[in-house]
C-alpha cells in the first residue's frame, strides 16, 4: 500500500481508505449501502489492515450513529493500528440544536462520537457541510479548543465550495487556528466538477482530497452498460435521486472507454476507475466501500499498478465536459490559458 501526506499536514494516509457507511445500515439511503454487523465489520477491518488500509471513514449521520458504533466495535483492541475519520454538522434530529457547527453543537457531537467509537480521540474530523448560520470564527475557535484538548488530531471539511474553504483558511491563518488539511469531495470519471476550482485551491493551499463515491454513485461498477437495462438488483433503483446526476450518454461514453481499457489491462472497470483517480493531483486517498469480502478484495486490486499515460488520456477524453463559466475561457481560449493554465 502506498502512503501519502494528507494535504500539507504531516499525517500519512493510505492511498485507499475504507468507508464505513455500510456498517449498521438503516433508513432509506444507508440500508441500501449495506448493513454489516460488528462481526462482519471486524472481518472487513482485518482484510483492510492486512492490505495496509488503516484509515476508516464514517460520520455521525450514517445510520444515525450506528456506523460509528459498529466501527468502534470492529477496531476494539487495536486503536493504535488505525486512523479514524468522522464527520459532523448534518442534522441528527429535528431540534434547533441537532444540526450545524455551532460551538455547543460541535462539542456535544464530538463527545457523542467519541463514545460511539469507543475512543478518546479522533484522528481527522471533517465538517460534513458548511453551516452558513454560524460565524466561521466560532467554528474555527471551537475546533482549535478540541484539538488543544486532545480530542481531535486534524481537521478538514466535506462538500464545501471554494470560497467557503478559502475564507476559513484565511481566518485560520489570521487567528492561528488549525488549518483544514483535508476536503472530502465527490470526484469520479462521471463527476469531474472538483477540478474546476477545488482542485486548484487544494494545490495552492495544501488541502488534500479524500474522494467519496469514486465509482460515480455506483454507476461505474461494470454492471451498467450501453443498450442494457439497469440491473434488477442495482441499488440505483432506490438511491439514484440521493446522489449526483449523470446524463446517460455521458455515462455510457465513459463506460465504453473503461471497458476498452479493461480489455487492455485485464483489470476490472471499478479498479480502472479508482486507479485513474489515484493519479490525479491533490488526491490523498480514495474511499472505497464494500458490503462483503468479495467487493472489498476487488476494490483493493486498484493499487499496485498504474494506468499508462495513453490510457489516462483515453479516459480523460471520454469523461471531459465543457467547464462552466468562469472556467471555460481558460480551457478554450489561448489568451486566458496563457494567464492561468488549467491545473489538469
């Protein structure tokens, strides 16, 4: 397993990390991801550690805390061998104190997460969404307090816009608060919006990407093909509306290219899609999920080899879309590009 710096921090993370959203799954979304109990989760953790995957990502909102509880059971007795990443800020209830990143909410939610995880510290906390109702200085000062108290080691964000990250980093520098070192983002061959602004920001500011849904919300599993109906057992029947949308023709263009590269490499479509991400700038770790041992072992096969430059170009071309304003002039007009060359 290759280990990479998490952004500009000193923390080393594996190129692949494990997403524990499949642990204890319940509700209209997470039940379709998976529902591993503690025994099955422990086996999946065993396989991960054997392969060098020691970073496990979860969130308080995953199955209303059950994911954190099951993960805590699965790593019991080997806390020092793993890195725990969790997230908070999304609603955990209907009350006014059940959502957001206020001082009281963050302190309470971290204490609750520590209890569910069965540990006294979290290696990486990420704010799951930007809370526009709480001053950024309040958020950062609270995170600073939690780091100084030993409850958090590093902090990051997830699903933020560029200005939200940049303003937070500027205020952190001004007041001496911990900087965000990670941004957990959606990025895949059928969803490359991350490249327009967040990737250049990550390069400039030392913010590493932790990639969620690297298979395009389950569309790049190798089971969805041009001219064929959606497989009967596909979770997309129930979860497509929860995730990022993709135009069918664009999806099939990408799938066609993936299958062509698969034929050249004797690798699976998911392995190729993940390997492509691992060669992109700022990517510190790609979060893989698995409902069972077979899926996990297949996803672990995405490392230990690299796509050729020609294969990367083939996938780049098939997945490219026109950049939105104000980015497209810098990719389509020489004068703009000369002033500010694209990051990729």
